[in-house]
C-alpha cells in the first residue's frame, strides 16, 4: 500500500504526496487548486488528476498563495506543473486562465535544463535548475522576481545573479513580498520589499536584484537552511543556531522583543539543561529524630526511582515541591522497602528523610544513609508494582490503601 511521504498546506487547502507519486488534495477548491477537474471543495482527500503526466511521477508538491490559492509540483524528469488561481501569472504557464488540472509551467527559457528545486510564494514563484540558475515569474511588485525591474512575468525569467561571482545557488524560497536564496558558500541573498528589514542588509531599501544578507553576527558561521514569512525571514546556521530578521510586531523573530530587525539576530531558543541522572544524591548522617533535607533538581520531566539506603535505621522519604506541596507516586506503583517511583515535572524538590527505628527504649535512632535518584526503567515498574511486596497497610493487599497505609499516606506524601 502507498504511504504518504510529504505534506504541504496553503491558506485554505492541503496537499499530500504518496510513495506512488500521486497527489492527494482537500479543502477549498474555488480556483481549482485541488486539481481534480472541478471547483468543488472537499472535506477529505481526493486524488489530483495527473493524467497529463503520462508515466511520470510527482516528487515534490507545494500548496501556495494567501491572496491567490494554487498548487505546484515537480516531476521526476525536472518539469514543473501548476494548477489553481493564476493571478499575476503565478503559475508560469504563459496564459492568464486558471487551470483546474495540472498544467505545465512554461520552461522554454531553460533550454532543456531540468528544474531541481522550486518555491511557490503568494503570487510569484521561484525555481532552481540543475545549472544553479534561478528563475522567477508572476507578480513582480517591489522587484521580488530579482530580474532588475517590476514588470509582471507570465513565464520564467532569469534572476540576476551577477553579484554571486563563482558561487552557485543551492536553494530558493519565495514569500509574499520578498525572495531568498542560499548559495554554496553559506551566504544568503535577498531581494524585493524591505520595509521591515526583511532583506537583512541593514536598510529599508527595496532591491530589484539579489543582495547579501548581513551575516556579521554569525562570526564566520554559514547559513545552511532558510525559511520565509510574509515580511520576515529565518535561517539556521551550521552550528545549529537560529537567526531571524524583519517584521517583529507579533514577536515572530523570537528574540524576546517586538522590534523589527534589519540584520539577523539570534532567536532566543531555550537552552535545555542536561537530564538529571544522578547515581548518588547524598551520603549523609541522620541525627534522629531530626529530618534530613536533600535538594533534588529535576531538568527533565519523567518518572524517577527514589531510593534511601541505610544499614543503621529504617528510612522513610517524604518528597515535597519547592513550595511544600506533596508529591504522589506514579500510577500503579507502590512504595517498597527499596524505594519508590514518583512522577517529577521539571523543578526543585526536597527529599525529607527520617527514621522509623528505635533503640527499644522509645528513642528514635539514626545513622548514615545514601540517597539516589534516576529515571525509572521499564523493569523497575514491575519491581514497584502494587501487590508484589509493596507496603500498603495490608502489605500488598489490593483492597487496602497503598503507600504505608492511609495514615502515613497523608502525612508523608506517598498517597494519591
């Protein structure tokens, strides 16, 4: 059976590509963007009509458009197909009608060179051929086609790459009002509208041809991946950092502000702390009847096995949150003489250890002990399962309360 290998969504319709090279589509279809030969919307996936492809298969598909909804796809011999709304010539077919089944993008200007990558923007599109040339067509407001003027183009025209020198383009992305491309030296190029700094060159000046995005802040790192928004841009570098620039009124740059940025700034991704896997939390001496307080910092939410071991006294552990709240056991587990399992979200906890041993004269005795905590393993759930030696008030009897009985459960935080 065929499986889905990729998906794409536009404003009001969705697309999926399967392992047989078939395109599935659903959602709004008022412009024929589902490609099934109708303009009737679909609430579940239907097959796009790919009869015109002959024996060839689609290998990449993309839904596009905010102001005009259309679909575009690349086949296995480097041809581009498009269907749906053809506003401003975004389909690149050479005519202004909107096909309701896939139609060939007019690639005659490529002289037989195959397309290897493409990006469908709002009302314009970009393509990269196997000779590393970039092609553009559709709405050319603000020069977002990159060919040096603002004229609408109904078939692909060559983007002016004269500034690249010996470098070659390796990927392209088309947005709403601007375009971006990545070269093989890890540099980003941008062109089109720049009112919010989305071109990343430090200015607000539109550019009719590709200009370099300023990467001074990268300190020698290279861009390796790029994405585009309506009026902002994102990129990943080769050391795993995320950068953003352009319009930021809604915080879409992720830099912690709502201020537009005219050159790339780092997105403030949370830095994960290493997961807490301690072998030994503490080696302590309990001076009974005092209670030993052992801090526990959890940096990964999980089920943890908590153990207190002592040859000098019988230990009981009370787990509390930083604000004094009780922590309960993981579902289906019970306390054992060897320890317990508790679900601990990220945060700071206190293990309060006290003794239940006495010297025969009623005096509580203490002594040395060790405490440890680690993420529970699968076999340990069986070890701490109720009714397998757990200390309920019935010592493992399922009809009795778990966690040392109802009295201790309320006092020491072991119960539900």
